[in-house]
């Protein structure tokens, strides 16, 4: 896939001597694809930067995109795709921006026909393909890290641990519990027990649509870990379907306290700790 | 070899493990503690493991053994201050620390022992059945 | 402590005594922190290392532990190799069963350690020593 020293010399020469023509055509093609979603000035800057990096790399003789000599070129490409990924361009748009150089080159080459031209064009084309694929990969990587960041933020948001009473904390779980989230919940809950010195925790699963073996295991492990630390867990809000699944899956909840609602669970804990609770009697008018 | 200090506070022996214990140190603590329980006649032992960043099966077994020994010597053991990460790891490891009572911190541990002693006194006064207090698990 | 560890290369620690097991724990902790394992994962891998280093000492009659910071291109991790030239393990399946022990322990060393890490590989035969490799990746 590498360009020989000869070929890169010729391509470098071509890109330098016809710099204006190539970059202009290149810019035009991209602008046509993006339909004004990137400002002209920004686009020109990007194309010129890429052009300069490419010429620099070609000036070092043999060119292989994966070699050390092309570090600068790779950095420019990566930068470009990062920017486009963040601005919401598609992967295709980002990669075809690089592929557009082929078309621009072809038009330039057509003006001076010679026997070597076709072979050169194929070689150049291979390099540009490599650049395009590299852009694509950088783009995907950027997107992946964006998604990972967002998932993490979501995880933070979706697992609040609240203090219900002196010595009682609760985690109201809402939404699907996967393994990663269950783990975060578990750690956060246990840490809160330590921080607040609360010997009771209520795990409320009213908002959890389904429980599979793995999730049930995570909840059970949390309860056991809490016990090891000297705290008791109560599970509340088990819906009828979930109760059926738990029994059907043969999961043993053993001696773990379960209550129908968060309120019941809190009342249960308060009774254990000796706090008096009573329904308020309707006040009689005298 | 380092030795873990044992403090006497009222009717309670307090062991605060501050070092990364070698197995030898753990075994020595087990022996020292049994001697101190007998020598002082204390009825409660609190082992504070707040500073321990791991508890492996050896230390886990030591804690179980201490609890069993002290129970034989009529003292209640409470392990306090286990870190969340340690607890999660122990669960994954499959170590359940059977027969060990736990509390979140030293203060709660002391409360637990106090409640226990109160119950015990109560039983000794009013219960003359032969099974009183024979419910200790291994 | 084992500060100033060069993470670029594997760190070796011989296991010949009780104190060496403590040193293995500290070395593993240092590398685990350096490859940015979460606190829980640090605790898990250090605990696993403690179990396996003790096995190396008690059953293998001593040996070496090698700790390496690794990277698979997507995320960093820690790899630990325990090698001894002891009697080896005759029945591996049995040794990996919860509660099975020949040394008077709780029988959770091998099976428990396996649950605490992401990858667990064991090579052993009767009379040929034992080589255990564990890996834990950062999330």
C-alpha cells in the first residue's frame, strides 16, 4: 500500500505545482456534498491544512500512512474526523471529503496525458483510500468515546441514593438494570451506607420492568455485601410479574426482607429501630 | 514480625488492624486475643478493619476463628468498618464469614455488644431453660 | 513501599516467605492503580493475587510472581503470572471446585480467584509445577 519514493515525488510535485487548482476543485466537491453545513472559510482552511500535511509527508520520500514519517498527516486526518464527528457529520461525509481528492486529482491529471499517468493515478488512489479509511476509523473512535461518556453520565443521573430517615437510605431503581448499572448501583449504595453510617438500606425496584437471573444475582450480592458491612437491606416494590419470574427462575431470596412498597419497607425499618408509626386519626370537630 | 495492638476499653477489647497483615501476624493476633479475653474477662471484642484494603480467605478465616474462640470464652465479636470494595470482593470470592457479626463502625459495634449483654443478663435472670444462649452458629 | 516502579517492563517478585505475599499484594496494588482500575477492581485483583501467591508459597513450595501493565489497544489492564516448580495439581477440575482443599484452608483460593478476574489460565501437571496467569482489564 505504500507509495514508492518515485511515485510520492511525482505526486508531491503535482500537488505543489497545481496546488491552487487541486485545492480549489477539492473544496468545491466537498462543499457540494455538505451543502453549506460547514462555512466556506472553515472548509478552505481544512483542505489547505490537509494539502500541506500531505505534501510534507510526500516530501519525505516513500510514503506509508502507518509509518513514522506520516505521523503529522495522521494527526491532521484524526483531528479533522474528530471535529466532524462532534459536529454531527456522518461517517460517509467525513470519509468522502478525503476521497474527493481523487476526483480533483483526476481532473488535473487528465490535462497532461502520458503512459505513466494511469499507473500513478492507481498508486495515488490507493494512498487516498488508505487515508479515507483512517479517517473513518478515527471518526468511529470519536463517536464511541462520545457514546461511552454519555452512557456514563446517564448512569450517574439514573442511580440516586437518597436518605429517607436517620439511619435509612434508599435507592429507587428506574429502568432497565444491566450488569454495568447494577454494579454502579451496588457500589454507590454501599458507599452511602458508610458515609452516612446508615444500618438500613431499601432497594426499591418498582420502576424496574423486568428482572433476569443476572440482575437478581446482582441485587442478592448487594444484600450479602451490605450484611458483611453490618447493614440490612430490604427490597421493595416487587411487581407481580417479577415475583413470578423470580420463582420461575428458582432464585432464592432466602431470608431477605421483601415488602410490597417503599412505604411498607420504611415502616418495617422504623419499627425495627423502635420509632413509633401510626396512621393519623381523622380529627373530630367538636 | 509486626503485632497488632489490642486495647481494652471498659468491658470491650478493641483491635484496630492498621497494617497489611502477613499470615503470621494474623495467627499471632488470634492467639494474643484469646489470652487477653481470658486475662481481662472482657465480654466483647471489636475488630476494626477500616484500614484493611483487602480481606482474603486467610484473613476471613482468621476473623471466623476469632469469633468462634471468643464465643467459647463468653465474649461476643463484632467486625466493624469493612469497606464496600472489600465486601463486594468477599461476596465474589464466595466467603460469607459465617457466624461473624458485623457493624458499620466502632460506635455501632459497641451498641450491638451492649444490647447483647443486656439481653443476656435478661435471660440469665429469667430463663432457667437449658437451651438459653445455645443458638450460636459455627 | 514499591513506589518508583517502572511500568514499562514486568515486575518480578520471588515468593519464599509470608512477607513476600504481602509484597506481592503491594506490587499488584501499585500496578493496578497505575493502569487505572476502579477501586473495586483493584481490590478484586489484589485479593486474587493474595490467594494465588499464598498457593504458590504453601502448595508450590515457593516460586515467582510477575506483574505486567498491559494494553490491548482498547483498554489497559494488569497481567500477573504465578510460577512454581512444586508438585503441580493432579486433578485440576477438583482443585477448581469451591470448598475443595488439601491444605486445610477454606478451599476458595483457586476457584475464588478465578471469579475475581477477567481471564484465568492454569497450566499444571502432576510433578511439573504450576503456572497460573490472570488478567484484569480496566473498564
